[in-house]
């Protein structure tokens, strides 16, 4: 759902690896402006304007990193959909045409990878890189990526100087005292103030419903009558909100690794649920490390692996590795293992080398690179968008007692991520910009069957979220990858899933009932 970050001693955050017509609700049920008639009229105006203008496709700017035949362009959208003729911002888009014949073409497939704060602009490279999982879909569809509002090239926002953002080491996110908590609270409040100071004009409009409206304007600019959409992680929430606001505009929609769309979960409770799920997947990974002890020599039981982790953490807290890698940086690096199976081997290898005496390997893997100014700008921007969207989408608890009570309780049984996650989200407690009420996600008239894909042991978007969305979207189908937990299932090799994704995109066919697949292959050391 998002890239985890932890607050640090400089008042900044450091990002780790990588977690979006017809109005179905009357004005009386509108949620804090999210689905009001003025916004509905505004998006209709903006979409009609975009359909007439289209997109002036051209070679991508050299510094964007997308070579021909990928093309880039812009779509103008209102900053505030209640004022469609007011200030406009530009959404960056890119595309590659379908690889099949004109007769095979079924339109554009638009992608969002999640976040909030993730860019979808790399999606067309699945074609240029000849990704075998997407060969059939690319014959039928133009692959279209975009930077959501506030992200990358689309009116990017910022909360702190990017070089300050990545400085290390940060403070240990697990507090030893009330003084540690007070220090972290101060840093969170300063971060919120920095967002307001640097990007205040954008903050009230950095909502998921506005990104869904932008998506509808992009659809119109592409000349598409209906939307074909693939959303992963937070992109599933964009899809769920789009399906609620524009049900009759959907043609095909796949949501993969699903955010729980219930209003009670967005976003405070969702993050508490993550803490539990991350611990579960952390334990899965420790069992795998122990099973492969002959290769890695970390510990031959999960308990021994955990003891080595606690020892590493304590060592780095006492004296940061290489002067820059403390507990905060270790969490940012190691959390990629519960996120993605693809990280199991590289994370474990770096740790194994450290235990064999090669400290530099772990430092190189976990420390920030101050020379990578472009990457640091992107990381800071991504974290700013994550914070801005989650803080704007919903009203957050303002009582520190509640935050302290909830996270202290969770930390006892789920210590790996709980406090790091809490500090990352705490700016929302002192957010100065307007916070909305989440949209009530439901099936609207004309919504076709949506394909939902979810693993049962996902850390970033727990399984219950897919079940909840499945209940809300009538006619949807759920593919369950049982006993697996990698985040982003459609990008993995699992024929049981890959063939069904192809069949849905290419032919529109779905199974007559939900499907449970065996897990994809476990990584080999």
C-alpha cells in the first residue's frame, strides 16, 4: 500500500522500499465534498474538454528515461473539480501502442502501481522489455501510464528538502522513554507544517476521489468511451473509488492486492491492520531463512533468526553501521522482505555477508545515497504524496493518548513495524488542511464484473480487504493465491492466475465462481 518511512532526528523521513459520469449517491449522501454534484458536473466539463483536445503525443523528454517507441504527453485537469474553469494542473501520461493488429486492438489499459505516491509511467516498459506475462494483453491494448496528481511530473508536491529527507541515521522508531515519544511527536508535527508551507495550495485537493476524477479525464483525453484499468495496492482503492463514482464508464478492471475500502478502515485502522499483517509475513520470511541456514548461516530456527535480528538492531542502535545505518534504516531495508518475495534472497544475502564480517555490504544496501539527487527528490515526493493523500482522505485521531494506547498495545505482539508505521502516519494528527470523510464504496448502475486478485498472507494489504471489496462490488470475481504473501500478485509467475488475467483482459471471460490458486514458487537461495 505504501513505502514505509520512519521519522528521524533531522525532522525528516526516510523512505524504504515499495506499499486511485454517473454519480451513485445523491447530494444528501455526499461525503465531505467527495461525491457532490458540483464535483460531478466539474469532472464532466473537464472530460468533455479533454476529449475535444486529446493528447499531443511526442517523444518523451530525455531526462524522463523512456525511449521510443514510448511517447509522452499531458492532460490538463482542474485543481478543484468544484471549480472546473479555475486553476488547472497537468497530469503526465505515457503510452506504447498495442503490438497486435488494428482488429485486435481493444483500447488503452491504464495502470497505477499504488502508494499513494507511486508513478505508473514505467508501465509501457513491460512491452519494450518483452515481459512474458503481458505479451497477450499488449497485443490487445495500448499500455498507458501516468503520474497521479502531486506525483513526479504532475504538479509534484514536497514537504521537506529532499537531501535532508534522506540523511541518516534517523532516531530509532521504537521508543525507550516518554522523551523519545515527545521527540517523535515533535518531528511529525514539523513534517506536517513543512507540507503546509511547501505545498499548502495542493493539500486540500490531494484526495483519492480527485485522482479517480483525473483518471476519468485521462480516459476521455485518450478518446476512450470506457476505462480499462489495472490497479495494484493503493491503486485498488483508486479503482474502487472510480467504480463507485463512474460505474458506467468501466469496461474492464483488475484490482490486485486490495486496500480495505470500508470507511472505518481508511486510513488509521488500515495502518494498524498492516502492523499485524507485516508481523505475520516477517515470521514467514524468518522460517524461510531458517530453512535455508546451510546457505545463509543466520540461524536454523525462526527463533534463532529473530535473536540475530534483535542483536543486529541493538548493535546498530549503539553504533550505527558505517556511521549511517541505525535501527530506522535497518527497518526500511528489511521490510522489503515481508513486502516482496523477490527481496528474500538479496536481503538475506546482505545480512549473511554482515555476519560473515562484511559490514559494507549491508551498509551499501541500507544506507541512503546522498549523491543520487534525482532519486532522493523522487523518494521525498513519493512520501509527501503518501502523507498528503492519506491525511486528506479521512479524518484522523487528534488525541495522542489514542495513538499511544493503540500502538503500545500492538507493539507488544507485533513489534516489527508498529512504531515505525505510527510515526510515519502521525503528521495526520496535526494536519492543518481539510480532511474529508471517505467515500462509501459500492456497486453503481452499469458496473461490469471486476476481477480481484489477492494473496492470503499479504503484509501491506491484508486479505480481508479483498473480501470486503468483493462483497461491495456485485458480480466481481476473486482469485485467491493461498498460502502466499508477496505484494502485487499479477506481476508474479503463477499460471493459475496469469491465464485468468489474460482471459479477462483479452476476452472478458471470468470463472463462474471464485478461484483459489496454489502459491507461486518460493524463492531459491
